[in-house]
């Protein structure tokens, strides 16, 4: 079975602090954890200010289902309002190799 990585990159709007955005992201945890096919998630910020939300799903169908349901969730408006919409990029990729500690 091939897992699918959902990779979302973006910058924040000027009025959103990194700490506030992490808290907004944490408000999505119960939805993501409960979504069928969820495997792993991490959020990071680069020195250039770009953020990456990296979510691994069991398969493409699980990734697409979660992406379709995400905007309907109670937390979605506040989370999306924190992100610069012109910077937002999302893609799905097949995970070809995985190494853990």
C-alpha cells in the first residue's frame, strides 16, 4: 500500500503570530486524528517564514476525503483567515520511502 503525503506550504498574514497559528493548528487535531486513513502530521516553519503542514494518509482517497471535509469544520474559518491566500500551495505525493528512528 502506498501512503500519500499532503504537503501544504504558505505564509501567515502579518497580523498572525507563529504562536497563535500553532494554537489554531492544534484546534484541528481531533478532526485530523479521527479522519479515516490518518497516519502522521507535522507542522514546521522555515527561516524564510514559509510554513509547511505535512500530513501522511493511508491512501489518496483518505487524503481527498479529509481535504473535502476540512473547510466545513468549525475551526476552518479562523485557520484560513490566518494564512496569506496568495501564498497557499497544496499538493499530494505518493510516499515512496519512509525511514524512522
